[in-house]
C-alpha cells in the first residue's frame, strides 16, 4: 500500500467517524481533526485489519438500514437508477479510458470504449428494456386439492449486494453487475481492484456524485480492504477474479451464509476442426488472444489443432498479427501488461516453456525491441507444449498461445474433458453435426462458435463459469434473478377443504388418503 493510499484511507476513516458520531460537538471535532490531518499531512498510522473491517461493517449497516427504511423501489425508481448509471458512464467514458490507460501503462482507448463502455451500456439498456417483465409476479399452478387457493411467485430485492471486481476490464466487471443489482431493486457496495487505482478512485467519485452513499458505495484500497469486504454479511456477493482468490472469498462468505456468484477464470480452448480454414481460424484466434494483450478471462488460452497443420497455422498467425498490429511498441492499439508482477509472471512462463523443451515462435511484426518499462510483451506461439509447463497448468492471461495437436476429434474432446471445465470454449467448424457433438460432449461456462469471446457481449445470454471456472450467472434475466429472491406465496381461499386434514385424524382423512394416494 502506498503512503498516499494510507493517507487517503486515514482521511476517509476520520470522515466516517465524523459522520457516525451522534453528538454534534464531537462530530464537529472529528471533522476538524480529519481536515487538519489532510492539510498538514501527518505521518500516516497504519490501520489495523480490525478497524478496516469495522468501518466497512458500519457502512453496510447503514446501507441495510436505509434499504429497510426505503422499502422496495418501484419500476420508475429503478429506471431512474439505471438511467443515472448510463448517463454517468457516457459522460465519463473518455476520463475512464484515460484512467485505465494510466493504470495499465498503455491500454487501447478503443478497447476500453468497446469492452468497458459499450458492453456495460448494452447491459444497462437491456435491463431497462426488460425490467417491467422481469419484475412481474408470476401466477403458478395450484393442485386440485388446494383450490380455490392461488399461488404466486414474487420477485423481491435481496438487500445489499457486494461486488468484488478485477482489473482487466475494471469498469465492465464492476458496473455491469451493479446495473443488474440496481435493476433488481438492491443497493450495492463495490470493491474494485487495487491494480487499477486511478480507475477505482474515478469510479468511486462517479458513484458518489451519482448516488446516495447508502445506495451505492465504492470501497477503494488494497487486499486488506478486499479481505475485510469479503467477510461482510452481504445479502449476495459477486466475486470476479482468479479461482484461487475465489476459494478464499467463498470461504469467508460461508461464515455468513452469504450466497455467492463466482466469476472465475481458467484455460479456455480454441478447437480448430480438420476442415476449417486455417487463415480464418488464425485471424479470429489471434484477435481474441491479443485484445487487451490477452488479459481477458475468456481469451482463447490454447489452441487444439489437427496434427500436421502446425507450420501452416503458425504462418497464418504471423500474417494475422502483422495485419492487425504492424508494430507493437508504439502502437496505441496494443495494450501493456498491467503490472511488473504480471509482466514477470508471463516472462517466467516463456522461460519455463523454453527450458522444458517447447519451441517458441516470437511474433514480432515490426522487428522491435520492447522495453521492460513499457510492459508491452511480444506475443509468442508455444509449440510442442508439455503438461508440466506453466503455460499448460496456469491460466495464461497474456499474449502467449500454446498450440496442442490432436489426431482425432475424440482425442481433442478427451483433452478438454481431462481438464477442469473452462470458462469459455471456442470451436471453429462448419460441420453442424461435429459442432453439436463438441457442444454435447464438453462443458464450459459459455461457447462461441466460429469466433472468440462474442457470447459475453450477448445481452440476452447469461454469463458464468462452471466448476473451477465459477458458479452462478449474471447478465440477462439470469443476472436479475440472481440478485432477487424468488418468493413463493400461497393465498388461501376463504372456502377451503384443507381443514379436513387437521387432527384429530380419523375416518374423513382416511377416506381422502385412499383417493389421494392412488
Ligand atoms: P484476483 O483474484 O487477484 O483479484 C480479484 C479481486 O479480488 C481484486 O479486487 C482483489 O483486490 C480482490 N482480492 C484479492 N485477494 C483477496 C482476498 N484474499 N480476499 C478478498 N478479495 C481479494 O484477480 P485479478 O488478477 O484481479 O483478475 C484476473 C483473474 O480474474 C483471472 O483469473 C481472470 O480469468 C479472472 N476474471 C474472470 C472474469 C469472469 O467474468 N469470469 C472476468 C475477468 C477476470
């Protein structure tokens, strides 16, 4: 944690203390103290984990109290919230693109506008368009025995939703779940990633200016804040991030029996069928791999290619890369790796693969040296990868692409099924029956056929992993439902025969049971 971070946190703690102090004088004193500390930049005293957690608990209590007092927001109020969210996102889109680029070192503004703004706006608009029907209560069937009573399924907000988001698409992965939480009538507390501090601070400011702090609240800070955040008794917790941290978060949520949606990562394969054009497959796979420099949860992680086609595929990958990125270093379209730690991690994967006997093909269309400071990394194809290499064990999350060969479609399907269910699966094929076979015989969070990643951008499709790649869904109606309680209600009629079932049991019940148990 930087000193600036510590100072900001200290200031906000004091301000929170000032807010929560009932006594007017003490409140004024606490405020003055906070102001004094900000102005004179007193040496920051580290906060303890307990005090971080206590602050967050106090905030959540206030939000829950406000939720109870405010009651269930009606359709108009929810539409207003969605509109406010869309408006602030559009108004700040360029500032957000700048902030993300600053956090990354260099992040394509176009990719931010597409993946962080356009996709998020799409989700907001979709929720707004379908909100009335999603909110409607449903009438349900009643068995003859219980007529003329009636049954209904009501949809109610859960309360306050916690949202922990990662750095790779920092706006989309915080604001899209927020939109659905608000559509479902909830309040929300967000904890964006510490790896994108500019963006997180900007989102906090945007939300503060747009919503009451008891409606939407953004918690900035580092892992310590994340740990404390995951321990809070939310009514639902959405975590987007790595599988390893997902386990920790789920464990913490279990203490409160807080239900979780886990949007995790994994190794998403791209299966190229024997009859599919290698040029088309290479172009589409490289586009998916190099978007955001491969730092995408649904990026194709590795390719499954028919045996004997490697050389031709490598040439097509080189051509495709050169066409999209004639240069890398000075190219604003090609993003940097987010941090020195991730840069070192990916450099370690390359070294490990080389040491263990892989053949590496560096994709260097402009013949450039890329400096470590720029954190721009040449893409690499990894040929002859072995299972013990880190590129075949860990989710890559960068511009490295192992190419695994297969002898038959059965073997390719087995390769996929021998590993944890991936978040996404891509199959490049024009044979309908084989596509069906791949869909039926594998399991993944989602699938795009003959392209990569686009299933995520379909507003009417749910999104979420399965097994190691996650649990639960958001996006579409499934997201709205995840943040709602589906509450079954039975309305007894004034005229009803159920009292015949009350004790003392005797002849009447026995006669009825003879009929009912046939
Ligand atoms: P991460 O797991 O390191 O961090 C995610 C978030 O968790 C951050 O906000 C971080 O501050 C917080 N965190 C870290 N440690 C914590 C702890 N002990 N307790 C509580 N919170 C903690 O992930 P990342 O590096 O930010 O993101 C990359 C990962 O996210 C990849 O695995 C990627 O596949 C996955 N991802 C998944 C999706 C999806 O929708 N399924 C989308 C984007 C990224």
